[in-house]
C-alpha cells in the first residue's frame, strides 16, 4: 500500500493548473500565510475536511480519469503546499509515471531537502509561485522570506525541469514597476521557464475566512483592472517571451 496523503479535495477536468485537462489534488497543510490566500481552509495541517487517503486511492482515481487527459493533461498536486508531503508523494508519483501520466507540482518553492529534490526530479513540470521578488515585501505578503524559493528555482534550472512561473498581482503589494523589474531581473536568467503567468488578485475565497472565523486582512482592496494586468504583462515581455494572462 502506498503512503497516506492528507487531501483536502479534488477537482476533475481542471484547465488552469498545468497543460491540458487535469485531475487537481488539493493537499492539506501550508507553511505560508498569504494575505490573499484563496484556499485558507487548506492552511492547517489538519481540518475537519481532511481526508487521510492511501496513495493507492489517488492513483485509482487518476487512472479512472486518464482517458480524459489526452496527450497533454495529467495530475496536478496543489494545496496547501504539496512539498510538505514530499516523502509520501514520491512513491505515488513513481506509480503515476509507470502509467505514463503527466505530473505537475504547484509549489511555493519554500521547502528544500532530499525528499523535495527527489520529488521534483520525478515530476514533469513545476508551477512555481513567486509571491514577491523583494524579500521584505514577500515577508509582508506571506509571513515568510523568499530566499529558499529562489534557491529552488536555481535547482530546477540545473535539473532542466520545465517551470511555469506564477505571479499574483496584488494592488499596493506586488504591482509597482519596481516590483515587476525585480521579478524580470531575478528570473529571466532561467532558460527552463516556459511561461510566466500573470494572475490578478481576486476575492473568490473571502467567504471561507468568514466561515473559519478569521479576519480577512485585505478587506476593501479592489481587484486589479484589466489594463493594469496588461501593463504589467507588457513590462514583463521586456524580459520574457512567454508571458500569459488570464
């Protein structure tokens, strides 16, 4: 039997978390406290909704949906932060690869050890979340410094592992021209980045804070305008040839 994995929920036929149609497995537990987190119910290591599933059950579900993946789709492990469960995911991902299933890991890149290195080596693609390229501003947004995320990016470049770099535009927190130039200067040296995803901050998860009895600390913050997203995308095109917006 494969190791137990702490799962929050599943999404079938996902089109946002990696190429093609995907089974998205949202895992429970995260070491960041992002002010704009859309899934605050996945932060705690355990919750009333946590499912303790053997990896065999996730494998069974992936195989049952494999016919819909086509040539590009597959399985994405999101969260929460999947690398917190790297040890349990390694044998599961090895089994998925035996069945020629494409695997993405959606990660903040903040956990670096032998388990995460082995996990990244197995999977096909990493959706690397860059919350803020500036260390001080990153700490304000997440409660954590960003030095390990950059080291993870360097390691993935050495591996030649394909990356989609994700950047959420939060007005007043990560949208200044200086922020965008720093993002470009920091990451444009990595040739394994196949796409930059410029994502607008949204309030879709706000109701979850209310259900949890938590304060939503960005109360009143407006979502960025479409023209602001396009301005940032154009600025990033000065550094990358693969900028994508929703």
